[in-house]
């Protein structure tokens, strides 16, 4: 689990999940709003994440951070 914080000027916070070793983090759109970059804090380090995709209708956002962690949320390929 990753804590997200919008730029200080906007001030929100929420959570997200690292989903692969390439540094992609998924969160909710309402967490990031119109931000293009967000601060991401893990228990190990702080990152600046770049918002690379949003889906307002489904309330999703995809963020990219510079990390290659082995511990990420594994998504199932079946029910």
C-alpha cells in the first residue's frame, strides 16, 4: 500500500497500490483530481509520481514512479 499526496497547493491525500515492477501505481481519480504530478510516500522512500492516465467515469488513475520493487500487487488473470 502506498500513500499519495497531491501537490501541497491542493492538499489532498489517499492511497494507491504498486501493480508491477515498472513503477506503475493505481489509485482513484478523486485522490489525484487534476494533478499532473503527485508526491508518493512508501514506508521506504518518497517519490514524485507522474500521472499517466485517468478515467473519471470509473474513478481510476495510473501513476508512474521511478522504482523497480519486487513487492507489488499481483492481479489475477481469472475470477
